[in-house]
C-alpha cells in the first residue's frame, strides 16, 4: 500500500530538507547545493548520506531547533518524530492489504507494517519474497514509512530459512503484534477482541473429487511412462494429490486432461524440462499437444497452479531429487545469523541441518 500523493509529496519535502542540512554539517557528498539536489543523487551517494545521519541522529534535533527550511509547526513535529527511526537489516517478508511486513533481522524479531512512498515495493524489489534489505523506518502521521532508500542483498532463501522466518514472524506477532507506529509500545501486546462472527449457512455438499483425481493421476502416469520417467511421475503425482486435498479442491471443476497438462507443465517448468541439456527434455508446448489441450489453455492452467500453491522457479519442494544438488536455493540456510551455502559448512553443521529436515541429505556423504 502507498501513501496518498499529498502525504508522499510532504514526506519528500521534509526528508530532502533534512538531508540537505545533514550534508551541510557533515560534508559527506560534494556539490549538493539545495534540497532538490539530494533527490538527484545516485543511490550509493544517498545511502552514504543516510548512513551518516543514522550515526549522527542528534542532527535531527539540531535541524528542528534551527528550522532552516522555515517549516510549519506540524511539519517540524513530523521531522522531530524521526528521532524514533529504526535502522538495520530487515526481511521484506509479506505483502498484506494495508501494508508490507518488514521483519527485523534481530535475535528477537519485530514485525513492522510499512507503507511504500510512490512505488509499490513489488516494483522496487520484485514479486518474490522474502528479500533481505538494509533500510531505515520512520514514523509519519501515525504510520510507518521507509526513507526512500533500500539496499537489498542478492540472496536467495531456501526452504529451511523460509520456514524459520515463518516461525519468527509468528513469534513476533505474539510478542508485539504487527507494529504500525513508532515508537512502538513498551508494554505487552494485547490482541483486540474479534467481533462475533455471524454463523454462515452450511454450503451445499459438493461432488467428491476422488473420481476426478483418479482420472488425472492415470493421465499423468501414462504421459510420464511414454515421454518422461518415474522421477517426474512421482513428483507430478505429489502435486496432483496436493491439489486434491485442497478444500474445496479445484480438481472438481474443469476437464481432467487440462489439469493433468497443467500439473506436468508446472513440474517441467520448475525443473527446466525445456532445456536441451536436460534428460529427459521436452518443450512445454509439446505437453499441451500430448494432452490435446490448446497452448494458451495449458499455460494458463500451469500459471493458476503456480499461483495457487505459490510455486517458484527453483522451488525446493518441487525439484526432482536428481536435480537437488544443482539447486542453490535448497542449500541456502542461516548459520549464526548469516545466510550461507550449507555445502560449504563443516560436516557437523550439515548433520544438524539434516536432522532438522532443512536439507534433503548430507552433502558431504555424496562427495
């Protein structure tokens, strides 16, 4: 969610005035002759000046006392509130309707509900979360924004780290809820009582999906025997069974051959089946033809499945066992607070990760 346009303009007006003042005092960046020059700085220069302000936060009070920009009283109050900034590393963790969740990378994480300024965070960092970034969070009109500067780390997170972050997020909500204003309350989080939900009418009983699932599994098995192998068949069956267990199951509607095509397409997409260097190799459009499905229909069904189950490229949960070693995301874990490839860690660390179910096997045993 974004700030409204009027508030975004106000934020940038105040922030540029403060950063210009900071640079005048610290002389971090040369040739900044006005607040407008700050907005034209390269990102690396803006980050350098921002980090200097984090180290010299007393300059905020000096700016307010002198008020060189001639701000109004309510504008001065906003800048003064920035003494309560929160700076550090955050996992941009989840997009919610009202804000984006920033999960602090601390021993006891805090979940902050943060508003973007003029561009959605998805446009800035991409659609795939989590993303580890260095940021400064600021209070603004009883909300939390960031200062317009993000320094993201080019790191992909494996299933183990994502599970760990989900646990950390749950614990953070239990301790403080999702913090939406700064400074955060020092007291314990007390959840609001939810209004009593009105009883919903019982849905009409739906047709059992077991028959449809059996037909789809049969189509998948036949296709994999003729064109792929048992390894693909096992993973496609796993995906079909997961869809069958959803309530309501999407397999209850639509043609079985279309679902079978979308399932095989999805597993093929994750494992780069259309890469000529792979064995087996097959174009995804040839899967459509084999199932008697139009290309746009097969592609659309596969996209629906990926969106429904949040399946990504290199997804460890849907990677063929024979390709696990070539999938870097499988092996990225957090060790002593730092993400690393567990294959480069001592055997003791690999054994602990394997015992916790974070990796499929001990890499040292395969060498």
